[in-house]
């Protein structure tokens, strides 16, 4: 039966519900925490309560058309620091994307721009904001200094059939400039360059070969094998929305030899390159018979940087040769460095954005690179790129594997490594979205290797078009609508890959461009939390808010904006209350960077290209409750070792088992390393390999592979599924979960309730075991959760409030610790198991996570409310609401189209006194979109997410309580109202277009506002 994506990913919640709490009743103890003696405050607690600057959010800071001024620069950087943003990523770009018009500023790199740039660097240093800079105008990388010979390349091939013997002396036909690039649809701007004539494409030759043909059909790869040729020879385009399996799968389809094949012996392919002149003339004594001459060369793709200012516009770089990034650094990077130095400042890092240059597949020096990485000459095999059967179908397949793998190595080393080296030589760091999502997703990259070259490996996650609406994340919708894979219970496309790269390459952070969308002023912190927590559970622990547009204060509000991105800047209505959200981010990121990620399983992802890591998922062989990482060939060969039966990395990560990919092909070097690991005590599971993936030392490599594999897999057969070798073990045909369970390794985390989905991630530190849990559903979830922790007592750490609480009740048993949690919609909590007792944890304060049922309604605050609006933004100065109401439904247009802050005021008496030991809470009900509460003059803080409650036990009086609630909605209502007004009467100014028929947003304090008391 075919399993849908949603069902596949949702296996976690069902499986977890069906797993019994092992031995829960056996030898269980019920703990009610006593008062602690001699508690200490740990460094982990200090960092959680007061996160360091480095743990705070970063944000993209777009200088569109350089329409900025000094007043706006100072305002932005000061506000960022005050609200909890510690870092900006400066991007100089044109326009606002998606056809959104954007007024002009000063010319990029001109003297006026340089003065503004120096001022920004000076101000950032003064207020304590780190600055990273995108090394390009727009993205991804390039400019007017990139000449055609240093730009992106596509290979082209032409063929000519001749008959010998004869003396051939003639010009060979030039390749068609669109040679087999007939299904290109995704690279940015491809329509502008794909059909240019060859004389405008800087065509250059690589090699000329000839070979005899005996069977026009069967000298080629035939049948269904030919269907995947575009994937294998890197001519297949694919959307950036493709899953890893969709991008990789066709290139891995094995070409097996067929009886009718008439392969061309490699020894009969003649390299004629030295007999080929620059004018295209070949001089050759053709031997007897029918021969095909193949001319292989390359053109610039024509790809240009996207959304670049005129002064920075130009061709995209060659991603496979270091010369291009050196030119970019010399012409732009040094300008940024030298201008900043004039004011005593320096960029923290340079970056380049997600790879969006289509699928370049060649570079001028590819033959030399191929020999360096693969150890043999590729020229005789180049006809295989045309679909000729060179050597055999299997040999041709191996060559094409080696070709794609060489491109991946070049991108990792020639571009990303060289970029990092250039940065490090100047004392700065490097950040990259170097594994996509790529346009196209079929470009030959090793995503993990690219990310591993970066100091700050980075991906991205978006918000769906209607992500906050019922059904807005349905699996029935396209990825373009939801921006996650697998429906509401699904995952982000690239974030698991970024996190695993961070873990296996020893990086402290896993970064993400966060909250990108085409929604304008439709989100507030409360609607962002579910997407953020999803990314946290995938392993992200450093977000860069996307986006903040630098603007002139004189341009009004909400000001000129980017066409894509959730807007974060001082022009946003709720900005003044945003600090509470940024504190949540900082507390989470601090804990999620502490210690090391906990994973039981390491999956080896093979040595092929393209090579990407799929979304976070419940792997069928592993089941729910265990977490995992993925490693590539480089990490397995150079960083992985074994100690005390565990697979370890030099930075402290460790795993219990290595799981191999489902293929019988494996590089000899990898198999030799597996032998070393198993001999030393490692456990691996997978299919026995029988051949190498490439052609280095072929066919001897296959003989050695079979010899070593026979040793490692030993006597494994249909009945015996394990072989002991040295101190380790090799399994075949046994579910990874069963191997772990037989070893006594129960799931790290479990939850009950078949309709629940409690996501998690686990970090281990010297002070504590730290679990982050989040309710992935927009409804309450009551569940019993179990942790594979023994000998420690749990605490609840609430990143929203900063409270550190002892769990009032928990059970300790043979398989760990269990406790009951009562989650509100999208609510999250850290469950921390400290090594030592804490001076900060308070007994019983886990009420809102464990014992909501003890709350009962005391009274509803009915009746009239006095509401004060801001007249500057068109609201009435003071009105009385007889009952709470939605502003957008008001008959008063001053309220109906109001955007901004309003103050609700009410006095009330308690209907009955609070008894000793009872606690009283105020529940705001529904708030659109953020609120701040005062009671009797005491500031109780900002409320921005579920459960929309605050404790008021110590602030409330029996009578004459003065309640003040500030509520802020969002910009659309005012913008929609302004559309109907003459320009001179409008209160707002922006380049984002709204229509007067657009739907107004529910706004204000909708309630009901009530008091709730503990029993």
C-alpha cells in the first residue's frame, strides 16, 4: 500500500502512542520534590535567564537602491540592540523583488554610498551590533568585474561522422548553443540568455575525440536506461522545491549491461585534442571504417546576479574555479574591508546567499580537476555525456558518477573553501546557504560538504501563504503554498541538512534565514512561533530574521519594503512590544547551542552528486523517538572514529550505529574505513557492497571490494543477520530500531495520544540533559512524555517567561522518567534534567504546563471598556465599548481602518476573596495581535502567544482594581482604508500595493477576558 507523505511523517505520533511505557509500574517511584539543600546556580541557568549577546537573533538588513540615510541607520541599529537583535546581514540590492517598485537612492559603491556605509559600520560598532555583508549586489555572486571566461559554464558537444581511410583537414561543426538544454525552466533570467548565438557566449573548446561506430543504435545506451541520461549528464532541470530524493533519484538509477549492447572499447577512443587548432580545424589521418568525431566545449550560461544595482550588475561567477571568487573578493570584498577600516570597524563575516544560478555543469579546467580528484583522464569517456556506451553501460555509468562528483568537489573546494580562506586571511568569517534550496535542485553539489566549508552553515525556512489559517498547511496544497514537506505535520526543506552539517563538521551553530514569505504585515510573533519551533526541533539554533528593510524615517510608515519577507523593523506596528519575542528566541537559541546534539543513529549518505539530505522524518527502519544525523563520504573518511563501541567525531558528537545507504555500490576507500571502524568496535547496518561507484583503479577496485566485504559481512545469510568482526558487528536486513532495542537502547523520547504530535530535540551538556518539546498542533494536547534519563529529576524551563520550575509530579522507572504535560496550542517547553540541584527552580510553578485542569473560572470581566486610540493614526481619542469587539467590524471607520496601538482600561472588584495557597490568573482570550498588561500600576509584561494568561495573585486587590491592556494590531487595515482616500489624505506610505476590496484583519482585544483561580 502506498503511504502518503503526511502519513509517512506522521508515523511518529502514532508509533509513539502505541509504544508502552516500558516497566512503568515496575520499581516505579513517585516523586513530590522536597526543598533542596545547598543549591547552586549553574552557568546554563544564568545563560537562559540572561542570554548573552551572541545567542540573540540576527536579521537581514536590506539596503534597497541604497535609499537610506544616517538618521534611519542610527534608528535601526539602536532599535535592534534594544529589542534583542545582535547582528545584521547587510545586503545591497535593487528593487523590492516580485515587481514591487522601489524608489532610487544613491549609486552603489559611489562616494555617497561609501560615506553611508562607513557611518553604518561606525554606528554598529558603537551600539554593539555585529555586521555580516553579502559579497554581491543582489545574489548569488557576481558583478561587472566577472568577465565571460570567469562566469558560469555549460558544456556543449557536436558530432561529425567520417569514413576512413582519409586525410581529414577541415573545421569541425560548432555545437548548437542550446545543445540538449531544451527543458530548462527554473534558472533565474534564463530566457534572456539561453538562446543567444554562440558568438555571444564565449564558446571555448575542451577536447576532441574520435571512435569507431559499428551499430548506430546499440553503440548508445538504450531502452529505459536512456530516460535518466539528462540526470546523469547534468542536463536535467528541476524546481528548488524538489525533495532530496527527487533531485538525486534519477541520477542513481543503475545502468546495467544488456545482451544487445555494443559498447565502444575505451582503448579505441582516440584523443585528437592536440591535432585541433584554435580556429576549429582538425588535421587527422582517419583509419579505415566509420568514425564519429565528438567536439566538447563550453559556453557561458549567461546567468547574471539577481536584483543587483546597476553598479553591481553582471555575470554570475564560475562556481567550480577559485579564480572567480578571488576576482569577486578583490573587487568588492576589499572595498567593504578598507572602507570599514577607515572608521576602525570590520565586517564579522562575508556571505553568499542560496545557490540560485541554475545548474552550471562545466569549468574550463575540468580535465585537470577530474584527474586531481578521480585519478584518471576523463577525455576518452566524454562521448558518454552524449549517451554513447563507452566501455560498457556500467563503465559509462561510473564515469558519469565521477563527472558529477568532480563538479561537487570543485564547488566545495574551489568556491566555498577558497572563499573561506580569503575571508580568514583577512580575519573575518564566512556564512553560506551553500546547499540550497538551489535553482535548480539538480546542480551537482555535495550539500553537506559545501556547508562544512562555512563558519556559519545556513539554510532557510519560509511561511506558507496561509500558514496561520485552518487547512493552510494541508498536504493537498503545493509546496509553493505551504513551504513545508508533508502537510501540517511536515518539515522544512533544508534545515535538517544544515543542522546535520553543523553537527558532523563541528560547527557551533546551525543557521537559517527565517520567516521568508510573500505575506505583507500579516504576521506577528504569535503566528511565527509554530514555524520557529519546528525549525528548532530540526536542529536550527541561530536564526536571521528575514527581513528588515533599511529605510528613511522621512519616507513614512510602514515605508518602502521588500517584496518577500516577514517585516521586522521599527516601522512595524508591534515593534515596540517585540522584545518579549526576541527574548524567547535568545533563550531557546542559548540552550539549543549548549553542549551537543543527541542522536543514536548516523546515516551514511553515499558519495554521489547531487547529494542532499532529506527533510527530518521518521525513518521506517528507525521509528519514532530516536534522532539521527547524516554524514557524507568526506566526514566518514576523515573525521569518524570509534571509541568504547560508539562512533565519535573529534568535536564530541557520538552515535551508536552507522546505517549504510540502500545500494551495492561503495567507494573502496569507504569500505576500508568501515573495516577499520568495525574492527575497533563499531556497529554498522546495511547491504553488502559488491562494486565501487567510480572508475579509479577499475576493475581491481571491485575485486578488493568483494574481498573486504566478504570479511565484514562474513557468514550473514537469510537466517543469520549479524556478523561479528573484530570488536564490532555488521547487520543486514535487521531494522535499526530492533538493533537498538536488543542492545537495551529505548527511544530517547516518547509521548502518548494518537492525535498528538509532540516534536522534540535533545542536547547534552556537562550540567544537564536538555530537551526542547513543542506541540505541533493548533489545539490542546494532553500527553504523558517519557525521557531516556535515569538518576536525575526534571525541571520545566519556560522560554516565554524565563521561569525555571520543578516538575510537580514525575515518575522514575527502569526506562527513564515520565511526566504528564498539558500543552496549549503550539506551546513549547524545555524539560531539563540538571546534574546538580538548582537555587532557581520553584516547586509547583509548572501549573500551566501540568495542571491546567486545576484552574476554574472565577469571573468574566464583562461590561464596558474605555478604549483610547492614537489620533495621529486616525483613531478616535477615546471611546467606550459596551462589550469587547473586533475593530474591523466597527461602523466607525476611524476604528474599522485603524492600525496601531489602543489602550483598554477597566476597573473591577473580585467577586470573592482569594484563599491562602490559591493562585489567580487573568486570561485575555483572543488577542489580535499582541498585548501588554498592567494591573494597579504594575507592569505584568507582554503577552504574545498561548496560553495568553498571566498570574496576578500578588497584584490583585479585593476591590477597585485598575486593569490596563495595550493591544496592537497590524498594518493592513489602515493601508486598505487609505487606498480609498486621496493621496494627500492618506496616513501611510508604502510601495506594497493593497486594494480597497482586500479583507480586513480581525483586530483588537476580542476576549473574553476572564479571571481563573486554582482549586
